[in-house]
């Protein structure tokens, strides 16, 4: 009876490992940790949420291959987990000392949950997975979460420019977002054209999408910035960024 429970725990552990491996692979293609983990779990379980992030996965050839493998794995592992769980519950209820296999199941699931939430385990597992991917794949092995400090109040986000926004019609030189501590990584035009690493003369137009990197609070404020108060908000944001830069130098 313990064999069925142990088998269930092994299948769950393997599924967790595969999800972590896939999430790491997605992160190495440029996705944030939260997005990569969400998409990996969605693909493995077959939930299939229709989101902008999901579209970015489908439209990316490397991410698409990763998700396809996850979907195939999920089609095998999920029924296996359900079958193993059913057998485990049946054998547990039929046993005279039913509390022993039940205790094994509870302890095993608790242990797997603790391992899944452990930052110590996550750090070392990510190092191992990065080494494995570097050895056996040709993915661009960059930990963008650490590289861009995405856990320390910074984020990479998309912002749709609407008619009447402060940014509408401005060139990057005129907008001068870098003075606020915000970098424009790319511009997606309304017609689908994409400009990577745009220059000072590139124009921001309504209907387009900006890929921005900067402090989360500043990105949220920028997304709400209108024409009337836009210039004053820009001056204030520039002053705040300059003050923060001076404070950092003095530390």
C-alpha cells in the first residue's frame, strides 16, 4: 500500500521539477519569473489561459517548443497523478492501520510543499538547471531577473499609448524618459512593426506599445500621465530621479 503513495509522491516531485525546468528555460528567453512560472504551470496542467503573455509564448519559436513539451508531459503526468492518487486513497481506506499510509501521504506532500517554497533550494536548483541548459541546449543563458533587478522594485512592462496621452506624438528625445529613470527597450507600432533599441528620433504614436524598464511606481505613474499635467509630472519625476541618484552616490 505504501508503494502506491510513494509512486504518487515521486510523480508529483518529477512534475514539480519539470515545471521548474521549463520556467527557467522560459526565463532565459527574456520572460520574468512570475510570467514564466505561470505559463509553465498553465501548459503543464492544460489550463490554457488566453492572455497577452500566452500570445508572446506562442509567437516565440523557442518558447513555443518549451510549452509544447510541457503540454505533452502534462498529458501523461496529470492522468498518472490522478490514477496514483485514486489507488493511494483506495489502499489507504482498505488498510487496517489506515493512519500509517495516510500519515506517509501527508508528510510526503508537506515535504514537497516545503521544498517548493524554499528559497535555499530554489537558488541551488536554478543554478543546476542553468548549468544543465547551458550544457545541453543553445538557449541564451542570462538570468534576466537578477540582471535587471526585477525583484527590487524594478520591472519590464508593456504600455499601450492612447490618444491624449502625454507621450503621444513625442520623439524619445523630447520625452526624455531616461531622465526619469525609465528606459525604452522597444516600440511596437500599431501596424505591427517593431523597433528594438529605438533612437532619439523615433516617434511614439497612439496605438503603439512601449516596452519599458524602470521603477514600478514610476511606470505606473507614467501610464496614467495625461497631457494637462504631463510636463509638470515629467519635471517632478526628473527631479526625483536626480535626487535619488545623488543619494545613491553619497552612500
